[in-house]
């Protein structure tokens, strides 16, 4: 009987033990078809690794992740990169992974809170595009993402209209989605933040775990994250926002088949 609630030791990551753990998880998926999760070795290993080789924790994470995808149909269905509403947001660059990693070997992503016009683009579509890019990133860079993600929220240009798009229900779903993913953020840094940003962030904090709340940092101006690939727009030496957006738009478009296959994996909800 495998146990998940114990301290990880060096032997836990030995190939034979990992193989045994994944076989156990695979059998659990077969015994629980309603989870309807991706049973590829690479996917299960990524979840197991992110849960520090804790089998019980991994099974819970898998269940929550695929249930979240089934419940949030507004984000995880009809994800054709060539739909006009998706094309526009990809071009704007609302969610931009940065080239390389930071000084602590964590993957850095930029979330541009005000890149879109709230009068023209729904917040649900913004979240949909963000998850499309994130899903592709986790699949293509599992090693970088496995060490954690640093999310930099660029608040430059945020207006009342952007805040009004985010009601309490949507904020709750947003926070829950970050916590459901196998690779949670190690840092949530808000830069170019207006003076009243904490009033807005307090709603987010209500739905965060204590650990996630402790990782929220607000900067009035530039980021403190050390990463060679940071965009020029926020004081780095990497590509501009526009260049990164173009790169990721092309990458998403070239992976239409990825979304068709990936979107099959959602829990079968029962009433």
C-alpha cells in the first residue's frame, strides 16, 4: 500500500520507485474513469514531481485539475487558435512566457492585466487564451516549469473597466485555477501598480491559501525578478512585448492538434 503523507527522501526519486508510483497512479485512473485524465507517462510524472513524489497528493491534484477543466467550460472548450476573438488576444499578448528562467531557475510569465480593451474583449476569453498558452508551456518546458513559476502581473494602464470585469465569482475561479494546476506560482508580483491596487487584490487574497497569499508582492514600478529574458518594456534585455506576443501567437497556431487532443481530458461530471 503506497502512502502519500510522508517526508520525501532521496530514494523516492529513484527510477524504479518512480515507475512503481506512476503505475499505481495509472491503475487509479483506470479504476476512476470519471476523472478522465491524460495517462501519458510524461504527464503523470509532471504531476507526481510537482507533488514532491507524494502519490496521494498527486491523485488529489489530478482529480481537482480535470474537474476544474470540466467545470470551467468558458475557458476550456472551443479553443481553436484561429477563432477571431482568440486571434486578437494572442496578438495583444495578454499572457507571455519569458525566454529562459530567473536566477532561481523558475519559469517567468508576464500577465498583462490591461493589454485588452474591456469594452471589446470579455475577461473569460482573456482567461481562455492565458490557459491555452499555459497548457502549451507546461507541456513543452516541463523541466523549467517543474521548478516553479513566477507570475509578473503588469498593471500599467489598468482602468476601472478592467476591474469591473472581475466579479467575486470570476476572481474565485481564477485563484482556484492557479491552485489546481500542477505547477503553482512561487511568486505573484504586481508591478506598475496603482496606489489603490491593494483594495482590488484583497478580493483575490480572500480565496488564496495562506501559502499563496504569502507569495503576493506589490511593486509600484519595476520588477525585482532577476531574469535575462525579461522584456524591454519592463526594464529587461529580452524581446519586447510585441515580439513575444508574435512568437507565442505563431507557436499556439502551429499546435492546433495539441488543443484538439488535450481538450479531450476533462472529468465526467455527474449530477
